[in-house]
C-alpha cells in the first residue's frame, strides 16, 4: 500500500474529491490528477555542471592521479559524430549521490549481467567502445557540444531510429479509488503515459525514439498532491532543455537518476518558497516508470509500485512454429520492491537515526520512527525547528511516524530520521521478440494478485493478437485486472480497499507499428 502514517492518525481518507482523468491526444500523453494535464515543453533553470571531471572522480578511482586521468580525457573534434559514440547499454551503480556515481570500464562479458536478452546485443553497443563510460562519472555537456547540440541531437535520433526493432505499439490504463469505512476515499495514485514522448519539444522525430510510462502511489495526508506533482514534472525534467534531451538520448539511465534528484530538490525548493500549499512531513509517493530509448527500456523504481513484463516462455525463433494456444507466457518482475522485507533496505533503516523495523501481527513489516527523544530533550526548540522545517502538519508527528516503504519522494520526517531515501534503482532491458507487454502498477494490485496471475490474465489475450497492430479489447482487459484486484480487496480485508492503478504497454515490432 505504500502508506506512511502517524502512530496517532490515519491519512488515507483525506476529504478531497476523487481524482480527475484527462486524455490529451494532441501530445499523445495521458496524466491523472487535478493539475494541468498538458505537459508543454518548458525551460527550467539548469544547474551548473562541474568545472571538470576532476570534480567528480576520486583520486584513487582508476589507480591514477587526477592529473594523469585528465590527460586521458579527450573528445573527438568531429562533434557531428560524437553522438554515434555514446552507448545505451549502461549500468548505473548504487551511490550516495549523483556526484558519487562511478561508471567503471567493463569488458563485453561483464556487461551481460541482466538476462539472456543481452546475448544478441550488437558489439557497437558494448561499453568498451564508450568513452563516456570510461572517463567520466556523469554525462557532461561541454561548451563545444553545446555549440553544436542541435546536430548532435539529430545524429543521435537518426542512430536510434536505424537501430530500433521493437517498441511499445499501444497502451492502456485504468485506476480505481479505494474504500475506507464504507466510503470512497481520495485516490492518491497518479500515472503518466507518453506513447510519443517529446512531441512538444519541437525536435523532429524525437517522439519516434522516446516513450515514457509510469505510476505514482501517494501516501499520507497530502499523498495525492505529491503523486500528482511527480506525475506532472518528472517527464518535464527529462526533456527540460536541449542539454537534458541530449543526455536522455545518450545516457538514459543517468538522465533518470538526475531527474529523480532534481524532482525532489524542486519540491523542497518550492515548498520553502511558499509556492506549494501542501505539507510533505509525512506525505510522499512511490514511483515506478519506464523510459524507452530506441531498442532499450530503462526502468526507474522507488518504493513498492512494480513493473512486471509478460514474455513468451520459449525462444523467439521457435514461437512462429507453434500455435498460439500452445505458447506459454511467463512473468518477469523487472523492478525490486523497496520495503522493510528487503534485507539491504532493512540494514539501512536499522542504521538510521531513529528508524527501527517492526513486525505486525499479520507478518508484515513497517518502519517505526520514534521522535519522542526530540520532544523531551529540547521541547520548545524542537517544536519550533520542526515547524519551520516541515510545516504545521509536522506538529502532529512529534511522537512517532511509521512507513511501509523504504524509498519515496517526499516524506521529510522519514527521510531525515528513518533512513528512507529517494534514490531509484535503474534497470536496463533490451527489447526483443520474446517480450509481450509491461505493466506498471501500484501495490493495490500486487498485494492481492501475484505476478504470474497478472501475466496469465493479460498475456493469454495479447498472444492471440501478436501480429495485429491494434487490439480492440486492450482497454477491456486493463479494466478487468484492476477491477479483479478491487474485488479481492473487498473479499479479504475488513472495510478497506487500497487505491489501484495499472498502466500496460504492449510490445511489438517497429515494422508492425509502422504498417
């Protein structure tokens, strides 16, 4: 459920009207929430890049001094060909911050760590041919690149177009608000769908190589506000200016991590400046999204919303020789849930200032954050400080707060005291002939329906229309999976149903899409 709440109060039933759903076919994007649904291209103030690679790489990273390394950093003078050198198949390792991310040089064998889908990766995409992976910790746009950025973007788009074989050929979504105490509650889920991402940027053919999908599951008294905010601004941050567009095209994994970091910074800055009227002391959201760049799908995940792929359970070369009724479909969970059951997450929580793991009677685990010490040590100073930092709503949280997710956007108290973080995992998947669909969904589905059942319900329908450009009942089966989860909640839980949202993207060949 991804719920963050006070030990004294429950915030799932915030008395706000149900979320509106808006479709904007002009931009081929769909967003839920009360905010302006139309994502127009917008220039944001850009952050200044580091002055040099030495500002980003520790002296012992490659076993050489920063002076020695700086001599090895060189760029081709032929900037028009620079975009052709940039590899998409990039692993983004865990790091304390964006500046700490080190992308090491790897052999071709070391890159094949995701799954068998990378076995057929073209050598031109290997990390050994990528200067940026070898020399830099981040993707830095140099002055020379900026002066020729339009050409670099155009060249990269052309390269991606020529190398793309698979893509999302259609999508659908459905969302239902939960129920509490017999009444429909505010739906705190939000979502975004861009079948043609970047169509508002005025860059020719950009939307042909980019697609973006995602789900946000809000929690706390202002969870719906936080999730709607993230659903609106995360996509914008990926294409906020020409520099970011080039980064998104050339280093999608890094672009996603940077966008998540900037998203939280923007939230905190606007809250501090008084531009946001909602409180984030005990409110936040999970995010699970997927960015298709050419033939690769980059997944970024925070919290317990999840991305699951349905795949043919045979080699793609053999499926053409079998009848559709005999082809099996299996599930492949693409993301990792960030909750207290995850051992790595639990270790971080236990090492935090005040975060402790609690096991409930039903076997579920939660993060308990006890703030009583602050109140007893310096009550007046502590109250004033918390009020200035987190807003009036924070005064209700002085005794304790608890959380069921270990990563989120927002949730200031849990972040500062309980070890909850906002750094996403990034997973890379090369699309191929075995892939059938991907579903991003809030935990309202995954709590009551497992991955295999979801894949069976959806996959057994989609495999019958694998060679068709459009499936007339696609929206119907999307509605079905959400409604079935809703019914299970009603049957198994006493007077409570979680918000439930699903975004499903069907995968097919580029040739089929263009037919």
